[in-house]
């Protein structure tokens, strides 16, 4: 007969050959448990399908874990989480750990000890073992803008990166550009590839070949955008337009153009991606693809709260639309303007 009752901690303790107090220490992040015992208990928690019920003692806040604080990108995400958390009567806690791909190895134990209501992460993903540990403790988590390719069972909120790259490139094509280069992000990051694929799709649909030297993989930083743009603009037949994979790299393109006395947009059109506040302050003001960062954070927080009540909802992947914002950094190529 199929088993209908939830497995108990006493049963797991018996199966693992440890005391109930040891199980409790592992679940609550206690430090006085050997690594081998901890691994044994975690394995039994996973194979048994144990999931802790929502605890009345759980602290009423959402924890945000991210890899950097300095960027406006991060601040917009925090604003969105704070807004949705406040609507639910929750506070927000912040942890900085790891790099773009994943949080550092130290973050999980401290989060387990703090026992937040849920977690919002700004990473490509988290290791499967850490996902299991969070599920066993009944702590829901959602990843914002996964830079990797998350598994179907990893709750995530992102934006339409491919459509954004397509719209940016079509805008340049509609202006009359044909020599259009792209400086995307790291080759190992999925959103970089998606934006680049959108660019390639637009160029292909316009029957416009892409020279291999026009495609550059950057690092999403201004300095990288500046270096790649300088190399592109020094080509014997330089591009008349550049689509940058984010606004920071687009600013780098503007810097490189100014240093080489290439006027924007008269001699070079530039499009970014994100639509941060710096795009309005740039000279010329930057045409860019608006990524709804605050709305993404709000949706991620709401999804965390839904997961708290329903660990297996119908929808675990949310993708929000992007849109092109046309400002002053794009115009028809000089040859077209003089024709």
C-alpha cells in the first residue's frame, strides 16, 4: 500500500543512525556537527523527500543574496524586492557573496541559521546540493535574471533578452545601417548569448552578413566595452553602428568613440541594454533596451511567497518583456544622410 504520511525526523534519524538532536542541528545550521555526519544527514533528508513545514518561529523577512552592491542594476533589484516585501509585511535582509555565476560556499550555512521567509538570488544558479538543502528546510528561493540555463525546477524570473537584441538591431537596420557590430557579455553567460542571437536573427532576416570581427564577447563592464569598441573602430572598414550587451559597455563605446574623434550619432550609432539612469546622463543620451529590473524583482518576491504556500506551483519561470527606448545616440549612417 502506498505511503500517505509525511516522513518524520525521528524516522530519518533512525535511518541515518544519528540522534534526533543531530538532525535538528543540521537542519538549523548548527556548527557542532562533523562534515561527514552532516553529509550523511543531508543525503537522508534528500532521499526521504523531507520538507519542513512553515515555522511560526521563522523570521519575517526576505533575504536578498547578490554578488555586488555598487551597480544601479543591483539597487533597482533591491528596490523592487523591498516594495513587494513591504506589501506582504516583510522586511528585507541583504547578503553579498560569490560572483555572477553563483554565491560563495559560505552563504548557505549562515542563511540556514537565520531562517528567512524566503530568498531572492541574483546569480546564474546555485548548486543542486544547495537547492536540496533549502527545499528540505522549507525555505523557498527564486533566481532573478539567470545568466546561465536554469533547470526547469529552478524558480526564476528573467527578461526577454533575445527579443531585446532583435529590437535593438532592427532599429539600427531600419535607420539604414548594415555594418553593425555587437559587443555582448561573457560567452559563458546565457543572457549574453540570447542578446547576441537576437542580433544575429535580425541581421539574417535583413540578409545582412555578419563579419566575424564584428562580434565581440565582453565582460559587461565599461572598460571592456571601450577596449572592444576601440578595436572595432580601428578596423579598415569599421562598423557604423554598435549594439552593446549592456549600458555599461555602451558607455565604454561612447568613450572610445570620443577618444578616436568619431562623432555619435553622426558617424557611429550606439545602442545599449538595461535602460539605467546613466543612459539619460550620457552625451549623447543613450538609445537602449529597457529591461524591467524593478518589476522583475517584484515578481520574484511574489513568487517566493507563492512557493511558501505551494512548493510546486504551475509556473516557476516568469519572463518579462523588454522594449526599445530611442534617444539621441542613434541616427542613419553618414553615407545615407548625405545621399
